């Protein structure tokens, strides 16, 4: 993630000097050789008027479709291609719809062997009591990995677009930190002291028990993110940043995504259907069961919780 450099420091870099030389804003040989610098160019009134007239004439010629043969041909070709593309798109969509199976047919995707395999072999092959978790983090784990990376990339994009790099703005924001939250709201702070610990514990429980019942990394991470946002609104950025900063989020997200990628790449190689996996599935119903599903749930929960909190902070304050 790039950050702005001060103007004085940037002017000393090779990139700035090369850009000035490339744009011709500064002559690198000025003062280095025996030559007199040229006087600054001053455009006369007649030359300026002539240039404006030429510009207007060129603009009139370009947009005068009655006398511009090239533009007329281009517009006609553009319209023909637009019509052909629309017709092609409509034909493709109609062809795709016509090939769909009839509603309620026995061979529909909802009734094929994939769903039957999930239900009949899910517990045996994944070790997860929760069929949905086994499907998301085992059969379709690669898709879930992509979703987690999408969340991380979206957060990085928000950081780049909304982050404030001006030191004066950051100092003003730090001095007036309580401007973004209720100022010492006793009711909100009391409620937060009571609710935040149970919310965080409940989110951790949802993540750890995702393979045993309803829950998982996405829902548990959302609960933890909500708890962090409640704590932030009650006590402000200064107290929250004692344990959760931008560096904390980046490190946690990187470690979680790296762990997910490494673990699931290994699982893809050894745990496909009809290939015995070296990772034990454990006893169904136990907390340490489901193979790598528990680890992957934790990774997804970390990414989701950090993403929710970071989105809120960036849209609220523009940096933290």
C-alpha cells in the first residue's frame, strides 16, 4: 500500500527529476554548460487569437457531421456494431434459457447427484456435522478462499481511496478524536462495558462451533466486527487503537489468508474425493473434528471481523 511522501523529499528523488526532464519543465543542462538560458515565451495577442480560431475551426470540422466523411462513417459503423452486439447478446441469453431443464424435472441441478452426495457422504468425507460448513470449507473451499481474498482486496482499496496522509489532518483528528463519537455518553459506555465481552465471546463461539451447528467464520466474524464497532462508538479511537490498529488488521489478515491458502492447497492435493487425506477428521460432534475446517473457520472469521471494522473506521474517520 503506497503512501504520500512529503513534497521536499519527493523533489530530491530521481523520479521527480526524470519527470521534470521528460516534460521539459526543467532543463538538466541549465547552468551546467556555457550557454544563455532562453527567455520565457510570451505569446502575442495576434498569435493567441489565431490559435483560438484554428482550434474552433478544427472543432467545428470534427463535429460537423454533414461535411466530415470520416466521422459519419465511424458513427454508422458504431451503430451497426451496437445493434449486432445487442442481437448477439439477446440470442445467447435466449439460447441459454431454452436449454434450462423444466421446472420440477428429476434431472434438475437441485435434484442431481451433487446435493445427494453432500447429504449422504458429507459427514463421512468432511467430518463436519454441519453440512453447510462442510460444503463451504471442504467441497467448495477454493470458492470461499476467493471470497476471503475479495474482502481483503476491497478493504485495501478503501484504505487507498479514503486514507488521509496529511499530517496536519491526522493531528487535528487525533486532537478532536471524540468528534466522531458521542462525547462521554454514560449510557452507551455502560451498555458497551456489559455487552462487548459477551458479543466477542459469542462471536468466537460461533466461529469455533461452525462445523458442529449453525455458524462459521462469516457469521462469527460479523458478530466480532459488530462488537468492535460498538466499543469504538462508546470509547473512541484512542482506546480502541490500544489493541486494534491498521497494522494489526494487515498482519492478522495476511496471516489468516496465508494460512488458509497453504492449508487448503495442501488439502486440495491430498483430500479430494476417493483419495485418503492425511489430516484426521476426528470424531463427528467433537470440537476438534472436521479436519482443517476448524482452522479455516478461524481464518475466515479473522478476515471478516477485520474487514467490517476497517470499513466502518475508514468511512467514519478516513484513517486510523
